[in-house]
C-alpha cells in the first residue's frame, strides 16, 4: 500500500503523525441546552421549598407516622400477593394459549379477553358484591353433594380485593409470559428435543431462561402498575396507603401534604423495584451480550480510579 | 444398522420426500449430496423424528423410530419415549443452535446429565474430555457468543458426542461458516470417521465426500438418484442429473 501513497510533505510542527494533537469538537448548543434545563430545575426546586402550600412540616409529621407505615405495609402486601398469584395464574394461561388443543387455547383466550376488558375498579366492586349473586359457595363433586360456605364470610372485602387484583394481573401476565416464550428461537426447541432432554427440563433449563430476557421488562412494568393499582382498593374501605391518607386529610383538611406522603412512598417503592429490575435483567443477560453492562457501583469505582 | 424404507414426507401440498429407501452400515460414513430443495435435510430430520413421516419406516439397530409395532399395527410412541430414542442419535445443526445462556461446558454436559442421567460431576468430567477432543479445552467457560463460528460448531459436535450416540447426523455442518473456518470443523469430522463413528453427513463439500465417505448418495427432488462409492458417484456418475449437479459444484 505504501508504494501507492505519494511522499508526504513534512508538517511544519512535527515530523511524524505521532506528534499531532487531537482537539475534541466543541458543542456550544449542548452547553446552552444544559444551562436552560438547569435554570428551569432551579426554579422548580425554589418553588417546592418556598411555597408554603406544600406544608413540608405536616408532610414530615405524617411521613413515618404509625398508621401510615401500617397502611404502607398493607400496600406492599397486596402488591406482593397480587403479583405472586397473578404470575402463578399467568403461567398456565400462557401455556394454554400456546397449546394445540382448541378448547384449552380458546378458554385461555376468553379469560384474558374478559379480564382485560373489565376495568379493575368495576371488577373490585363486583367481587365485593358476589354474595348478592351467589349466597353460598360449595366445594365437592361437580353437580353433586359437597360442603357449602356463605359467600360473604368466605370472601371478605380483603378477599375481594385480592381476587380482583390477582385475576386482573393474571390476564396481563399470561400475555407477557406468552410473548417471552414466543421470542425464543425455534432452533433452541429443536436442539433441546434432538438431545432428548426431558420435556419439563427443556422448559425450565433451556426455554424459560431465554424467554426471561423478553419477559422481564414487561413484567416489571406490570408489577409497578400493580403497585399503583392497589390504591383502587380504597373503594372497598381497605386501609392501604391511599385510603389511609384520605382518612387523615378528611380529619385535618391538609390535602396536599398528605397526598405528597402517599406520592413519595409510591415513588420510593417504584425506585426499589426499578433497581431490582436492573439487577435481575443483568443476571438473565448472561450469554446474550458479549460483556455485561457495568453496574452503577462498578461505574462509580471505574470513575474514581481515573 | 440404519434401515430407511419407503419414507414419504409432505409439507402441506408439497411432497418433499417421494419414497426413500436407504441402508447405512454401522461404522460407515454416508454423505448425502444434492441441490437445495432436494429433501436432504428433511430426510435427516425424519431419521431422528424432528419431522414426522407421512408413510414408511426408519429403523436404527432394528428399533423402529417413533412407533411400536404390535401385530401389523404401528402405535405412535409417546413424546417421552421418542425423546429417549433420540438419545441414541446425535444431531448437529447448520446454525449450531447452541444454548446461548449456557457456557460451552454446560452446553456439552447438559443432555449427558438430564437425558443420559449421569451425575452432574460425571457429566462435567466427560464434557471437559470432549472439549479437549475438539481442541477447545481452554474455552470451557466461554459463552457461545464469545466463540467463532467454527468453535461453536465444534462445541455442538462435542455436545452431540456427549450422549455416546450410535449414529450422528450432520445437517450441512459447515454451510454457515466463513471459508477459513470450514477446515477446522471438517478435521473433527475426519477424526470421528477414523474412529469408526457411524455418520450421515449432508454437505456441499465434495472434497470431504471423496476423502472420507464410504457411500455417497445423490438426491434430487425428493428421490435418491444414485448411490455408491465416491469413485462411482463422483467420478463416473451414471445419471444425467448427477453429472449436471457435479459439473456446477466442481468448478
């Protein structure tokens, strides 16, 4: 190649390319944009601090108050129970929808159709009023004898809330899991089956870990939506976070600071879930990328070493 | 050892295999040649029942694949039994199909543990040996995406060997590789042939067929056109269709 290049004129400053200095390109508009955003941010913070309407004193007084913390724990409990029951229901729903059997896939399709159609609020009220429709529930031989229980005592308002959240969540989780299973390459199924790996093991060792890559971001969305949807069960007079702050501001009239108490707690819980999401996704990225992205902690260490 | 008789296979209205009869002796290498769309890969996939045949039978060591004969009726086997039959038949794919979330070592050990029911430590010990056999002992901890195509295919071959199969099927094992990586995979195939492994190889590598094959089979549009020793089929083809194909491949 060098034969083809014409003899280079010796540069005035240095004799070889090694002496040349790289000057990074300037981005004046990037600086202007940054300045504008910082000014707006400062105004926002100034407003939050100086406007007496926010009433941060009341906020601080109630943020860790016992009734609020108890309500918070109930919110977390409802979210965890709803998510666990919802995803446990979603797995058979996804498997049924992918089944070649038209009855199974039809039933799953209908379930998902119905429970995605009915608004959660309507569903919650419906379950709470189930006793009006069926006075007693019976367990036993279908169309035969069995034990019966009065509906109202079996499904209290808490049961109705949990049932509504779980069924609603299961319908969405079924679709999220199905999407993940469909994203796994057909060649993976073929390789697993050609190796004679038992069916159940094919699912949890080969297919599911790869499907998780597609399932996780959607599942995290669903979980965060569920966390906020628990605020709807206030219509059943269950003392979760949103219901509890309503009770307090109904008494003292400090609406805004108490709404902020609930808001900040929802923001904190969502932040925790997002952090969890990052690490779980990173775990399932093994093999899918050549090198894993560094954790924020590793990035900080690398920055400090410089 | 392997007896294929009267195998027909259709995908919808298209008949891909139109009555295949083929016998492969134990310890021999059979290379299947033919233009694309001639049904070579489908035939291979019918042998380990990745595809269900429409009619005809496949026997490996006298054992009917996919069915159980009772009187003059063939009863379809449960998926569980078919999975057990596949343990005896290795399969190497054109696109490797390694499990991307498992390391090379885990890929090789997986089926030996779960399908052949060896303990984990036995499976991993053998997996190390097999990776050494395909000259990848130093890449045991690498994920497939960190390996070159040739290395991935060698892991895939080690994975098939881990089941100690009676027979290994190779479906165009070098077609997805860069030209300079083909040699390293063919070297492994050559070693296996020398060790007396029963192999059926679908390939376009005529040179490999000439050197290693005991039998060369030429297929076209769902039928076996001719078969014989490499010298017979490659140097003195009897059929016009074979001559036309070879004249295009042997430039």
